[in-house]
C-alpha cells in the first residue's frame, strides 16, 4: 500500500461565499472539517496562491491557542513574519480551527491533525493526484 492514495485522506475544499469571494476548508477523510481559511480571496487565482503559500510554509506556521467567550478552545495559524523590523508582529493569520474544543489538549490534537492533513495535500500535489491543481477541476 502506498503512503498516499489519491481519493483518500484529507482534502482541501474551495468554499464560495455569497459575495463571490472564495476560501477553503481542510476536510478529513471522514468528512469532518479540520480548519478553514481566515481570509476570503477575490478569485480562484488568489485562492490558489494563498493555498500554495500555506502548504509551502506549513512547517514554519506559528499556532496560537486561546479560549473564546463560550470557554471553548480554538487555534489560529500564522504565517512567519516577512520582515526583521522590530515590532513588526508575528505574521498574517492564515487558518483557524473549524470548531471549538472543550479541552486544550483536544485543541492541540486538532493542530496536529491540521498539519498532517496539510502534509497529505502537499504530497498529493507533488504526485499530481486529485490535489495537484489545488482546486478541483471545474471550479
């Protein structure tokens, strides 16, 4: 059995908003949403570039865990800062957990599942599988 099988495992799903902007969700093999884009993109080209940056920078992402007002734990992934200027901040937020978690350890496990899913999608892209173009055909 190969390490990556096309059609199995996590996948990126484009999401189009009512305003015509597009985003993405990372969906596990069982259909559960693992994460979603923080921002909406103007068109498919911007979306593809954003996904490409996410996948290229996934090892350098910084994750911030916190509790919402309802006391559920959530995470946000930030791209690495693009400048060495003092006080420039920690980089742009690019992804967030798809839901809240009762416990901090569950939230951390969600981060791990997100990173494993992103790795899977990147391997599919390299192999030219169903995730090769980042966007599904016809999108």
